[in-house]
């Protein structure tokens, strides 16, 4: 379960992309693509691209998460998550996420 907390602290267990992937649910893929087209200003996002098993889980990753600079940074430093990093309190990369999803900080603290 704790592996479903992503590198930045988001909870992949509650992510619609993961739920759609696990259940192979095309209706949820389509609904998620519609939401994310607007959220990410990505009008060409096909619903077939909504596939992800979770940031720190084995398996397929959504393209944005595959390319995520926070995830890359965590891996390059040998951490499990940003919660292991002494720079988390001053890091601008992860601050962007925590500004919009403050629960992610609590999720990271719950791991340590
Ligand atoms: S890594 Fe995958 S499951 Fe986690 S938030 Fe990103 S898209 Fe959702
Ligand atoms: S520098 Fe920032 S993004 Fe990288 S591991 Fe530390 S807190 Fe996370």
C-alpha cells in the first residue's frame, strides 16, 4: 500500500488513471482523458493513453509521470520519495505539487 504514495506524495491509489488501468475500464479512461485534457491543456490526449499502475509500482506509466522530473530526481538521488530528501522544504520542483495538493506532504510524512 505505501508504494502507492508517489515520489512527490500524491496517492496513486485514488488516481482514476490507475483505477482504469487495473480494471481495464475504457469508460473511466475516456472520462479521465476529458478531465486531463482541460487540466493539462492537452486537447489531443487520446483516452488510450490513460494507462498507469502507479509512480513507484512496477508496470506501465502514464506518459507525464514517466517523464516527471520529480520522479527522475528521486531516482537519481537513490531516494524512495521526496520525503527522504533533506531539500524537500526548499525544493521548487516539489513545491509546485505541494502548493496544489498539500495532503501530499502528510502522505510523505506518513511513510517516514
Ligand atoms: S503515477 Fe500514475 S497512478 Fe500515480 S498519479 Fe501519476 S498517473 Fe496517477
Ligand atoms: S530535490 Fe526536490 S524533487 Fe529532488 S528528491 Fe529532493 S525534494 Fe524531491
